[in-house]
């Protein structure tokens, strides 16, 4: 799985035509899965519309797409999850909010389970990146809490 960059032009606008070039290169090197709009993909610096556009561009290439849907707003994360399922992503992943952080493994599990529930037909991963989120909780405790809450929870990235 390649964590792909979100392409921009010289003016700072998305350059979605570059996605097909990125895909061609990755495909030629044997990469068949991509992770869009994660920390490499500048997720929290993008608007909702931009994140949806990037996902649509990647899905249109035929790549297997894992869409990062984490956001500061749980409503935004859920909207992105619904969009990912409808757009044709193969899975979703979400990191937690980074300003009002979940204070316990149980709170983190409830947060991520709520996001997972918005795309029940897709495997849902927790995107664990404490160096960026500041959320550093025991993952075994998190997994124990989320398993009964989210049937589509698939693991930790």
C-alpha cells in the first residue's frame, strides 16, 4: 500500500490530472493499493471538497483505494466515510481528532466506531500515528474496546 501525495499545481490548487500519472508509475512498479489523504496526502490541510475530488480521481484509475476519512469534526469524518463507500473505495481509515483528543482507549474506540458505522460495507482501519495526532494509547486496549462496537473494524494501520 502506497501512501500517495496529493498533487498540487504552481498556484496551490489540486492538480488531479497528475493522479493518472502517479497511478501509472505505481502500477508499473507493482503497487496495486493506495492510501489517499493521509498525512502524506495532506489530509487536514484540504477542504472536504478537495478530499472527495482526490478520492474520486484515484478510484477512477482502477486502483484499490483506502480512503483516509479522519477529521477534526466527527460529522466531517462520517461524511467522508459515506462518500468513500459510495465512490468505490475498497476500505477506509481514520485517525482521531487532534485538538479535542480521546482521553482513553474506550473513548477512542467509540469515536472510531462512529466513523466506521458511516461506511458499514467497507473494512475500517484505525490510523495510529501518535507522532502527528498526540494520541498515544495502548492499541491492545483500543482493539478490545472497538471490536464489539464496529463489525467492520479491520485493524490498526
